């Protein structure tokens, strides 16, 4: 009974699934680690990787495939956007499964790095709906999106590779390109735990709102900017701003001839 009450307290409200008038029934595939819902031209990816939405190879591959599926569903020269959210208000994503590298040293090269490159290369606006704690590689996952909305009542935005002894080429690219220099330093070199209020003040997130308003805020952003994809230059313009990050992640994707990252000395 107690577990049921706690689950209900942290769970997010269900999404009402809608589609535009005259839109054929979707033939999108189903996934194990996430679900995809649609509200008009906006698709909502909900991560479901118990207990903390920690990213392993299988989950990263599914996120990548979900973005590809949505792109195929929308088609070219259309309005569209994607929201990526957590399944509850405690965790959005707690980063990489650091233990997986013990058995598969190429897990990040085959999963996490291509996932980031896919999101940065996606031809529609993207919104990270940060429902709760966002730790480690999840910070890069969030920064790969164009916009970010964060739960104002729960969760830290926290990136501790310096503490864990973890590194890969390009780890600082998104913080450097998307954040003010002193904020990127605070995030990476000081491992500061940003509250939602601090994250909004420092420009890490665009909005910090209560749990009941998070989805509406993310949908408002997605709908506002969905039209910017119609001319098929969205990715090209984004690449002018953040192309260095895209290049770095592509360079270390699907590489088995050399190690592309330094494993964490401390694992959480």
C-alpha cells in the first residue's frame, strides 16, 4: 500500500493521445525502454527504464530509433517537434550505466554517443522535459535538446565526471557551446548541483515550473517553434551554432579500433 501511494505521488499524469485531422493511423513500432505519444505535430517520448532511467546501450539505441521513427512519421517540409520526458517527478535520467563498460567497453560508442549525435542532427525542434534528477551524462542528453523545461520542486542538474574520474573526447563541447563560460566551468569543473531555480538563472534551462505545469510548458514551447522545421533548414542552422559538438560525437560513434572514453574510477 505504501509503495502504491509513493508511486502515485511521483507519477506523471497520463497523456491524452491525439493526432491531426485526416492523419492516418500510426504504424510506429513499440519499444521496451520508452513510449511515444502524439499531440498534433508534437511527439512525446517518455523514458521508462526503472528505477532511475539510467542509460545503457539498449536504452540509447531505442531513443535513437525513436527519433528516427518520429522523423519518418512526420516526413519532410512539415511542422513538428519532440519532447523527451521522464516517467515520474523524481528522476528524469541519472546518466550512464557505468557498470556496463566492464562487460562491453564499446557500449558508449555504440549507444550514447550516436544518440547525442542523432538528437543534435534531428530536423525538428526538441524539448527536454526534465521531470526530476538529471545526473552525469544525462546533462549532455538534456543539453543536446534545443529547449529545456525543469521541475521547479524536485531534482538537481549535476555533472560529476571530475569526481568520478571519467572522460571522453567532446565531454565539454555542449556545455561550452550552449552555456556561458562561467556556468560551463561551474557545471564541469566544480560539479555544482544546480537546483531548477539556479539552472534557470544561469541559462541551463529555459523554464522552471511546478510538476503540474511541466508538460503544458513543454508543449507550449514545442508548438511555438514547430513551424520552424518547414523549410528543411533547421538542422543546418543548428549545426552553425553547435556543429563542433555534432562532429565530436560522430567522430567517437561506432568506433571499435580504439578506446573512445576513459572508464570511471568511481561508479555510482
